[in-house]
């Protein structure tokens, strides 16, 4: 039970505070003694997707307005009842879809229609509608204030987690490939190739998370620190992406080598394994910049161990080593200028 609550207790407390503040603020500002919509709006906005609370709040208000308008019209025309509620939901959600509303707007339109009748089935006047709209505005505003100012999120936290998922996949693929070369296992090499190819989605998730975090950093009180950290991830991950692509090519050449039943140099598995260690070390270099030197060391050792391998395999090992070295450099200095022909210069040192 305690384990399940770890990491969840703070968001729960944050949501409870937002709902309570929204309620009391609405009581002070509006002539409604039971402003349920304000608390509901605060809870929904805080439960919206990370980094999209602004747009989600607007969708929420739009859904409230749409749902209440539809419900008011239905109540005025045909009264209330279970069948009327079903009709309200159909009409409210249909209108939201036709207006190209998002998922939250569409769902909130239906919820608002149901809540209006449930809270006061006999009311359909304009003042009631306006009160509910104002409550939604108050709840959304309180949620934004609580999340951005009172309990500001760390924009780099989610980016770091997304980055670690990429490193886990790349490091795992290299480790699997090293084992395949060591055992002469073609099927295991194919699995490593498939694992490397599957990283495209993980990299895309990282890029999406990074873009969202940049938006969040604009509102964060720790803007300067957050942007510096995000710049380190953005710059270095260009090279990490290159390393992933080179790893895929390396895995394809390894599969061909094993399929041909040719001799695998004894040092080749160790060279690929050193690349994997360089990836694991790079993953920790964002929090421990001093470990960038270790990344360079492992990358150079990988290039040295592959010195007697097949030409195409050797080329990919060395290219991947260069990518990882560049990424390590960029974790230290995101603004590091790239020379005109860095690959040839760095290849001479691995």
C-alpha cells in the first residue's frame, strides 16, 4: 500500500488543494453557495496531460459552455428524465465533434450536461449558465496557478525519464549484439537489430516530451536552470540519434557476418560491449557531468578493440563511438561548435 502511494501522494495533495481553493474562491466571487463546477474544473485541469494544461483548460471551458447550452435547451423543450439525459449526451458530444473539439472538450460537454440536470433539474435560466461558465474559468485558473506557481513542475524531470528509456533501449541492443557475436548466434543478432529498429518510437516520445518541457519551462520559476538542462538534452540527443542509426547498421552487418559463418574476431564482441558501457555511462553524465570523460574512454576502447574486425563492422563501431563521444561533449557544453569535418578528426583518436 505504501509503495503504491509513493510518487502519487504529492499530486493527490496538489489536486485536493486546487479543488478546495477553487471552491472557496468561487463562493467569494459568485452568488452560488455550491460552486461544484469550480472544483470539478480544477481537478480535471490538473489531471490533464503534462504540459498541456493551458489548452486543456480552454477545452474544459468550451465543453462546459457547450454542455450547459445543450442541456438548457433540452430541459426547456422536453423536461428531464433518463431518456432526456441520454439525448443530452448524444447531442452535446455530437456538437463537440462537429466543432472539432478535443477529447476533453467532447467528454466535458457530456459531463456538464448531466451535472446541470443532476444539480438542479428545474433550472435552465441564463444566470445559472453564466455561473457555471465562471466556475469553470475559476477552477481552470486555480489549477494553472497551483501547478505553475505554487507547486511548479520540474520540466527536466520528464525529459530525463524519456531520455533514460532511449539509453536503456540502445544499451540493451548493444549488449544483446555483443552476446550474439560472442556466441555466434545469428538469431540473437536479429533480435538486437529489431530492438535497435524499435527505438524510433522511443526517440519520438523523447522529442515530444522535450518540446512539451520547453513550453513548461517558460512558466517555471526555475526558467534559466531548466532551459540550460533542456538545451543539454536537445543538443546531445542529435548525436544519440546518430548513434542509434549507426547501431542499426552495425547490427545488420553483424547479422550478415554470422549468417556467412565467417570467423568472428575475438575482440569484436568486447568492442561492441564497450559501446554499450559508453551508452550506460552517457545516461548518467547528465546528472554527473564528470562522467563524460568515461564515455570518451569507453568509446576509444571500442574503436581500438575493433581494429582487426571486418571492414564494414569496424567502420560502424568507430562511427558509433564518434557519435557517443560527441554526445558526451555536448552534455558538458550545449553550445559546443562542431568543426567542419569532425568525423575524420575523431576517428583518428578512437
